[in-house]
């Protein structure tokens, strides 16, 4: 047995956020199965739109669905007709009010799920698997990826015995928590069997402690700015914050 952990699940709650964000004391099972139905429907309905990921938020009778896609125009349609059609179908699957947010994936060549879907589509069209893998690697690296790992498994090239082949370029630290590693998986259903495609793309490190310290500094700056504004606006505030008032008075003297 391989001792491998899922790249997304390993970093969940540290640098990655949950893809379903809600909390229920009662009706958890029903909401979970509803989420699965919504995801399955959208993946099937928007197969041609290049959907990278679907995030669901629930709050007070509302279901907000965020769809990250490489082709937002296909989902929205002419004058929003297509998105309205999808919305009406989604309302039949849930009793809550549905809100759709379409977000564009700026660089689809460095999105792991979209790269996996692209390779799987090429394999179904009988493109040579090595050619498809090499092309995906070179385009991802040229678009600014820190590293990429591609793996295909199955009856590659129609061979009798299934095997695994892959390419790895750059740095892909799978065991590092702070490393922002994007993961994608897709199955290609060919005439001679199913071929699995896995992609890992490294987007650099996310320093959580450094970000928290920067946020704290930003909050302190805002508080000081608000205190200065209050001191300048009202005399009562000047009395309440004498040190701020003194600092602002000193600046005025310098200006004169």
C-alpha cells in the first residue's frame, strides 16, 4: 500500500479553504447529499465550459454556488439566458434560494483540474499519451508554474498490460504544508479501457504567520488613522486623545 495523502485534504484548514462552507446541527445528512447532487448536476451540465472547481456556501435559506471556469461566456450565454436556464434547473434540486457566482480562471494552463481534463480529452481523441503529457508540462512551465508532475495510468497506447508513466519538471514538494500544490484528476474513457490522469502543480509557498502579522499591522494602521480623523474633526475627541491631537498640532506647526 502506498502511503500517500491527498494534496488538498492535507492542507485543508491551513492554507486551503473548505469547498462546502456551512454548519447544521440538524439536517446535516440532507444538506450533504444535496451538495453532492448539485455538484454532479453542474459537472454534467457544464462539461464543455471547463469548470475547475465548485464551492457551496449556505446561509439562512440561501445557497451560494461559486463556479470557477475557464470559459465564463459559455455558462452565462447570450444576455444571460444560459445561466437563467441552469438556475431554474438547480432550484428543482433544492428548497433554498439559489445564487450563482461565475468566476473566471485567468490562467487555465496552470490549473491542475483543467490540465487533467485537457489531457483526458486528448487521450479520448487518440492523441499519443506522451505527446499530450509533454505539451501540458511545457505550457504550464511557460505560464509561470513553479513545478508540475503528470501521471497517466492504464492501458497506455492500447497495450495488453496496464502501466504507469509520468513526467516531472521543476519543484513539487508534496509533503510541505505551506506549499501551494494544486491537484487535479480525470478519467479518460477510451475504446481499450479507462485511463486515469493525475496532475500536481506547484504555485509557490504561502507563509501563514507572515500574512497574519501583516494583517495585524494593517489593522493597527487603520485604527491610528481613524483616531487621527476623529481628533481633527471634534474638539471633544481632541480631549479624549491628547497624544493624537498633539501629534496633529505639531504637524500643522511644521506646515506653517
